[in-house]
């Protein structure tokens, strides 16, 4: 009984202490899909990998090209920003991905 309680308590402490990061990515769309459709796809793919799209804004570049500034949160783990970049780069309609800012959040 006491071993079980200690295990549960230590797991709860680990969950509470697990830090998250917030990353701001600039994603250029190639114009083949709308920005709304791109955001839906991005949200779905990120959530499938354990990341969360917290917000975004759009910046028209010109000639039908739109940049999305994405605010993404994820667990603080080795290689997490590379994993997020890979997800974003693999999506249809994305022409480039650039990591702007990474910060640790409580």
C-alpha cells in the first residue's frame, strides 16, 4: 500500500514539474490552399503529435503568398523544436518554416 502511494505521489510531482515551451514559427504558404485550411491541417497534425497550436496571425506577403505566425506549445524535451519543424514542413501548401522564438513556460 505505501509503495503504491509513493509511486502515485512521485508521478504526480513529475507531471507538475514537467515544463513546457512556447515556440513562435513563421510559416510561408505557397498559395495552393487557403490560410484557414492550412491552420486546420496544422492544428490537426500538431495535436496528433502531442503539440498544441495556441494561436496564430496572418501576414500577407504578396502574389497570393501568406505568412502564418504560429504560437505552439509543447513539452520541454530534447529535439522538440525539430519535431515541430518536421511536422510543419511535411504539410501540403507549406513552402518554408522558420523558428523565430523559443521560451520556457511554467
